[in-house]
């Protein structure tokens, strides 16, 4: 009489690389995003915004073309009534563009009942999630780079002079900052897309978080600073301590990090992003522009904070997605 031994319930061993199918997911998601109707609407809106703001900026700067050293940088920061500056639109349009790319990245697969079919292929969860995130980030970078080229080209045609090497470098760093800033909201929308089943709920939750940091966080930071570090009469150092605490709290918002670093990069005369006492300005040539290397040192903590926030949000979504049960 022969005995039949049943195999033990051993953990499943992966065959092949965990990155199998990654670039297939990236190319497919990028193709879907770039050809979708919502992406075309957002791109048209941003292009019209860029063209309008550049036209208004060149109207204001046409008289000072030969006198200003950083005339091209002012294309991003100068407005013309009633059109505001381009950087004023970016804080509003970039989060919306990023959220629109990712709010249904995962729950859309569940609602269409295609998640189990995709994972039945030689594509692992790691490759699927990372591929979707990279596709959104590359699409966002492609759209923002196109807008950057459009602004530089229109500025060259309207002003009639080429930008200097430092202006191009500063505007490129501004583009990098904007991409990572958009990556934060892309990762946040993907987290909500994993948590919530309905795409509308994920989109509303992402927009609510963005509005919270844009509108309300500054007020909350001011109230917390007054509560935690009250000003005592006759002690001027408590005023300084309260202001420093308020600045630290406001910098917990990605909006504050992006705005401060953007202003420092596009305005070379900015010498500090924190509180500056008059004694600290002794010997400084006020109004003299900083070299690019010094401006990069000034914004390096902000850039690091933006990248860290994006990676932390993606890591949170990665952990939640790996624990998610997927049934056929």
C-alpha cells in the first residue's frame, strides 16, 4: 500500500524579476492618460493660461528689455492687469492636473473588474503600482515641460532677445520643483484611489486635502503658534520665538515649501527664506543677485522636503496596496 504525501503549504516563490511588466504598465498608462478627454481639457486650459500670462508679462516688460538682467525670469512672475502672473496659476492648476491623473488609477481597475486579470499576467503588484505612479509622474513632467518650452519660446518671440545661461538654469530648476510638487498630489490621489472604492470619493478627498493646506493651514499654524508660544510683555525674544514657530508650522504644508523655493529660484535677489534680523544684514549688498549655487543652497531643504513628502505618500500607498485582498 503506497502512501501519497501532500505538499506542504509553502509560501509562493516568485519566478522572474519583481519588475517584470513595469515598463509595459508605464507605456500603457501614459498612452491612456495623454489621449483621455480630461487630460486634453486640462492641457488646453494650461496652454491658454500660459499664453495669456506670457502676453500680459511681455506687455509689462517691453519697456525694460535692455535694462533688466533677468528679464526672462520675470515672464513667470510678472502679471498684467487683469491677468495675474503665471506662478499664481501654477499653485492652482498643478494639483488639479496631478489629482486628475491618479484619482482613479487603482479603484478604476477594481470597478472595471480588470485588476485580477492584469495581475493574472506576469505582472506583480509592485510593478503595477510603481508603473502607474511613474506613468503619472512622466505624464505630468511631459505636460509641464511642454508649457515651459512654450513660455520660453513665446518670450523669445515677444522680447526679441535670447535668455542667458543662468536664466535657463534657474527656470529648469523651477521646472524640477514644480514636477516634484505635482508628484506630492499625484501620490496623495493614488493613496485615496487605493483606500476608496469610488473614484469620485477619492477625487473629493484629494481636493479637500489640497484646499485644507492651501486655505486653512496658514490660519491653523498662526493659532497654534500663539497658543504654544504666547508673547510675554517686556520680552521681545518671545515675539521672535513665536514667529519662528509659526514659520516652522507653515512649512509643514507642501504649498509653503513650493512657494518659498519658487520665489527664491525665480528672484535672484532673495537672500533668505526665514526671519532676518537687521544685524544679520550688515555688510550685505542689498538688491545684489545671488549666484545660482547660493540660491540652490537656499532652497535645498525645501526641495528635499518636497521629494520626501512624495516618497512617503507613495510608500503609504504601497503598503496599503500590498495588504489589499484581490479576488477574481
